[in-house]
C-alpha cells in the first residue's frame, strides 16, 4: 500500500511539473505565475517563445512606429513594425524565471529598466532572467530596440471586486461605465473601441482596450467606437483605473479633462499613431498615476489647460516611459488654450498649472525631443513643479529639440492653431525643482539644456537644478549654454550612484 501511494504521488507530481513546462527551481512552480490569455481577435506575435514560471505565455502583436518625425495622417504602413507583448500575473513575493527563445539567435540582450538590476543570461538561442517583483520590462535583442524588442508586463495577483460587472469576452464600440459602477475587464476580454467613465467609477482587470490602428486617423469629434481615446474621463470625479492594457490607438490614449480625484495604477500603454500621447491631463486636479508603462508616439505624460479650470495637484510616480516621438514629461504647449472655439470657447485670464510631481521615472528611450520640458505657450503661470529621481537610459534625441531639460515661455516655432494669441495676465515659470537625473547613455552632445525668458520679459524664476549625472563617466552634466539666466541655479555635487529598486 505504501509503495502504491508513493507511485501515485510521484506520478501526480511529474504530471504537474510537465504541465508547467518543467518548473523553475521554485517549490511551487505552477503557482507563481498566472498567464493572461488573449482574445482570439488580438493578433499574435510568433517570432519569439516566452515562458514564465514554467508557463508558456501567449504573445500579442502590437504595432509600433519607427519614424522619428511627424507625418500627416494616415501613416504609411512602411513605418509600422510588429512588437511582442507578454502579460502574466505573478504571486506576491515570488521569484519568477523568464525564458525567451529567439529562433533567429541572440548575440546581445538588454533587460530594462536598469533600475531593476536584471542581468540576463544567453544560452544558445534563449535568454534567461529572473523577476523579483512585478512591473513592466523590455527585453531588447542585438542592440536594436526599435524593431527587435519584447515588452514584458508582469502584474500582481488579480481578483475582481465583489460588486464588479464582469466583461469576459469582446465588446465592439464604446464601453460606458455608469456613475457608481465598477467594471472588470477579465483576462481574455477586449474592447475594440474605447471606455467612457462616469463619476465614482472603477475600471479594473487584465483585459485589453484595442484601437483601430495607427495608420488610420480619427478626428476628436468622431464616434468613440472608432476609438478617439482608449479611456476618456471628462468632467468626472472619483475615478480609478487599475491593471488595464491599452494598445493600437491612433491618438490620445488616456485623456482626463475637467476632472478631479483620478487614480491610475499599473496601466500599460503602447501607441503608434498620430497624436498618440500616452496620458494627457487637461484642466484636472488631484490626478495620481503610479506603477505604469507608457510607450508613446507623441508625448508620454503631458499636462495642459483647455478650460477655466487649472491643472493642479498631480503626481506621476514609478512609471516606465519609452518615447518614440515628442517629449517624455511635458507641461504644455497648450497651457491656456481655452480661447479656441473647438475647446469650448472658454478662457481663463489667470490660468495656472501648479503642484506637479514627477518622481522615480525611468525613460528607457528618448528618441525625438525633450525629456524634462515646460513649454508655456499660452500666457499661463506654471509653478511648483518637481522632477525627482529620473533615469534616462538612452538619450538620443534627433530633432532640434534635443534637450534633456527644456523650459521656455512662449516664442516656440510651433503656432499650434494660434494658441499663442491668448491674452492672459501671466506668462511665467516659477519655483521648479530638478533633483536627481541620471543619463546612462545615448549621445551626450544631444542632451542639452535650454531656457528662454525672452530677455526677462517672460520670466523664469526660482529654478533649482541639482545632481544631474552622465553615468558612463560618473560625472556631473553641465548646462550647454552661454551664461545662465538669473532665475536658475545649478549645483553639481560629487557623483551619486544610480538609485535601484
């Protein structure tokens, strides 16, 4: 009897180990990872094979845009490339082995963000590395991140809220979340369109919001079923968004306008279309975004004013950015654009943007324009803004706007439908702190600094910059300008090591 019991237990154990693909040296290999299935309508990527915690992970094929310059819509197909996305949940306090097989071979690989401290191993045509915490990562092969990269989105465990309305399959068009409602996009669910959220609502889950494609162009006024936004929050209060993935949109992906108390956690965004801004916050207060990923073909994180309501009390913390076009962390250009008829014909003579924090931000690739930027193009007062602990892994901006730090009051070359005709009282930038920027690579000569106050007519005051480092040489970076504006102070301290997780 003891002999048969032993054989049965051994057989079951071998079956479980086989079902998990061989295990991964953990005591409970199957329990560590929960793969996220993909709806049949999501295109698959077949150039790689990924296993996490012993489980095979389906790969979504998400378009990205390799063009480094604006092009009028529609975007030609020749600029669009396939990109792989792997998504799964991992148990709390787990250590998960990830194996990526690339049949074409691997000569070099980098796993980002650098802050995670991951050192991959190459074994033949496989890359092996370990995740010690959930988060968003990229695996970049053979020195070609633009066209040969895998996005790995590891999430914490997920259970839907007890009162949530569950979406388990496919929705075409607009998903409207009524006031007071919680909606869970369950693993395997997809919205082919966009989500409109009311007040006191929550959108959660592991589902995907999938747009109509980057080569198409949708005007803002068109129906949402064509996906003018992936997630839209206009004029609402008390909104939560957690765990959702937004892919394949053609313009502003997530947009908050005239709203208050908005909380975003663990959102994943990849855009490849015109105006593909990742998260756009307009005339909104108390907006908090954390633990998220944005790969944008336009500004990644951007704050604007489009109505008499000021933008204020906003926090962006622990976010991974990849900027294919435009700016990484941008305030502007439209800092008081309410006088434009297509924004409602409203105007705020005393418009302000204030109390803004960017902290613990990893910029994997800044490939086009500025990393840290304030473009006050509309006579607003921009004040009390802090950038802290910013890591820029690849500063390789290719345009004339190739600046690491870029603060300017009006006078930009762009006119943007005449936004600069605003006649407000202010045109000033005041009380800005940049403390802790580490540039790991790219082109140091392109990571410039620029400040423009028009000879004091449009003042820039109380700007304090410290601890900006070029990591390859472990030395401070200096402003590349002739002289320094009176309102700007810079302190170069001895080198400080890269802050790690």
